[in-house]
């Protein structure tokens, strides 16, 4: 990665680059901002800059991304970089050989490795093990031990703490001790979407950089430059669906089908609209229930999220065209005729309630609720709302 690959956040990047170039980089930073705004990708760019072989006197372009040091950072194998996120306690018990052969440890390690692999594929993904109680004391004790060793000559150790708001109270106190007496060769970068839950004493010892949600314009410009193969309507759909969340945008980009006319995102959107047509046809409601069950069983959670979000974007388009019939900035410009037909046939839907239950269903899926129960409830609620119009 390099600074040019950071999406948006121009003011934040200027601040960090100036600190690097003037050698006034703080010993501890707190990166705050919405989920998917790119906070962690910036943290890893800084880690690469401090250890990149190609970075000399200027940091204007960032790390090269191709030297052995940069490749080690990207693979989470660099000895100077520590990446901490919420893990299961079974991974942190004293590691004798008998323990490592334990089934519970082995299964937890597999889950941990799978999350790291997902992070490699999507730099905007923030991993956390489902059975974790947060960032545990043992993890910070390990950091304390590693902080006592000097890094390679001419480099620094970078400790990146993801989801810092999930620090266990005793772990928070130990990280506070490190921040109060920071080793000169260590840079701490705490990343959090909920900084208000951190200890005030931790926040006061970090320089805060506030990241904002990436604008649709910045994301679209980045896609046009780095993924020119993505054309409308898919381009507009990715920008609209992600709503500034780069994790979602990255998932959409990497789920694309090899045939540009039948990309995964558009196929899912069309399936969502087929489901809506069944739901709106009185004689085909039973088919809509069957489609609901089929999708709940066969789609992954990310696909179900996209499925529901596609409906949400469609309803947004309908509402725009209902208010302003010549509205052109549609999320789905390729199906304007279907949008206009919906406006004509359903002139007064309660879009506030429709949007609310759709967003609630998306959040439930993201929080690991039972997909079949979520989709069944959503189907019943949306049917009742549309029958009232």
C-alpha cells in the first residue's frame, strides 16, 4: 500500500505525513471514526513506512509495498509489528505441548488464522473472535514483554490495537502503564469506533486523529482510478450500497463475477427484486415465503446483507422518484422503468418504516442472528406495510 491507495481522509493524511517528515511523530495515537473508514489501513501504512527499505528521507509517497519488509507487514509476519484484536482466552493459556494438542486450542487457533486470512484479503475488515471477552490482560502482558526488546536498526516497533474500546479493564490499566512510560522505540496506534468508552487517562496520553466516513465522491474517484473495469450500473451500486463503509465496498469489489454483465452484486440485487415482485403479487405469496427460506439457508451472511441492502437502495430510489419524478442520481439507474412502475402502483408507502425494518434486519444478520428467523420476520413485516398503501 502507499498513501495514494488511502481512500479519502486527505486532511488526516496531511497531518500524519507532516509529523513523519518533521520527525515529530507522537509515541501514541488514537485513530477514531466510523467502522470501515480506513483507520486500520492507515495504521498499517505507517507501520510499513517505519520499516520499509525503500523509504529514505522523504515519506511523500509512503511505503513501497514491494520490499521484503513491506511484504512481511502485509502478511502479519513482521517482527516489529504487533496487531492486537479480541481473541478467545483458550489461545492465551501457557503453551505447553499437551495444551497445543488440545482440541479446544486447535479449533480456536483455526478460527484465529481464518480471521487473519480474511484481514489479508480485506484491509478494512476488523477481526474479532465471536467467543472473545475482549482484548485480554494476557495480550497486553505479551506486548509489555515485546516492548522491552529493541527493533531492527533504523526502524520502530508499531503496536496496533484494533477495537481498543474492547480492552478488558485490567488490560486497559496495563496499556495505560505502557503509555505513561513509553519506550522510545515503540509507537502505539489504538483504533476505535467508540473512543468515548476508553479510559479518559488513555485518551489523554494519545494524539487523536479523527477519521470521517468516506464520501461517495472519493470512493467513486478511487474506483474509477484503481478498478476501471467496473462500470455502471455496478459502479453506482457499490458506491451507494457501501455508504462510506470501505469494508463493504471491498467485499463487493472482490465478489465480482468474471462476466461483467452478470456480476455477483447485480445478480443478488436482481434476486432481491424478484423476491419483492413475488411478495407484491397476492397469488404468489407462498412462492415469496419459499424464496425467503431458500435465501436464508443458501446465502452467506454477507450475501444476505447485500440482498437486504439492495432492497433498501431500491426503496430509496422509489422515494426519490416519488418526490421528484425527474430525479437522476439513482442507486440503480439501469432499472429506472421498474422504479417508476413501483411509484405508480404504490404511491404512498411508509418509507420511514420500510427503511427502518430493512436496516434492523441488516443489523441483525451482521450480529449473527438466525438468518431464517430474520428473513421470515422481515417478509411478514414488509408484506404488511405494503398491503396498507
